[in-house]
């Protein structure tokens, strides 16, 4: 299943861990500090309500697949305890000199997070999705550059990130509706880590 092969009744979805309000507030303040480092309009910054930790982008998802994906998330999460994470530093993909994506790093129980993501990946592949080619790297996307630019000034990466801790208690299946002013997210299902 691929986003480009989207049928008329398909939803555009992804699986993610949503963030607590205090974490969203800290990242919103961080974005306000970073924004002046870039030419106006160069970066599309994440809206506070859209901040999340992506575990697997699914793309085109036929309506009949919503229930099997939701059931699978429930089974996966029922066997796991909440995961403790902490914000740690800034970075970019593919790198800080030619960034496409600006992110906040994560530390603490990242191995448990990677293991959770690995099980989600395996499960969605069993349900018919193509395997993800890129390895999972725990991060929170906070901005996307509208076009790749080489940057000589990489001082933005030294902006202090408050090392706030939070817990991943749930995993959500989220619909992303594309709109002129940015994506609108709607949680379709939420599984509790026990």
C-alpha cells in the first residue's frame, strides 16, 4: 500500500505517540526561539496541536484496514509498559548543513521505543504494507524546510533544548487530512501501554 496508489475511499494515516501538553509547550517555545534563525517562510514549523512522535507512516489506508490495524495496536500495547523519554538536543535530516527536516532528539528508554516501533513495523507489513526502507531514528519533527538549502550557519543546532521527561502511555492511529493551511489530524484509535 502506498500513498501514491490512494483510492477514493482511502484515509491518509500514520501511527504515533502523542505528546503531553507540557512537552508541546516546551517545543512551541523552542520553535519560537529557532524561527528567527531562518528566512521567513523557509521552514514550515509544526503546529503545537500536531506535534507527535511518528512510529510508522502508513499513507493510503483503505477503510476496511482501520479495524485490523487498531486491533493489532491493542495487542502490541497490551504487552508493554509505558516508555520514559527525555528531550535531548537538536538535529536535522539528512544533516545540519543541508537540512530537510529539523528535529528534537530523544533519550532514556529509546531501546524500548525502538523495539515497540519494530513490532509495529512487522505487524503492518503482515497486514499488507511495504517494509519501510529507512531505519527508525527516535526524534520529534518540529519543522520542514520548503526546499533543501545548504547552510553555512549551523549555530541554530546549539539552541538549548530543555531536558523535559515524559512518558509514552498510548499509541494512536491518526488520520491526516491535507488542507491549504497545513495538515489536520484526527485520532481514529488509541491503544494503552499497560
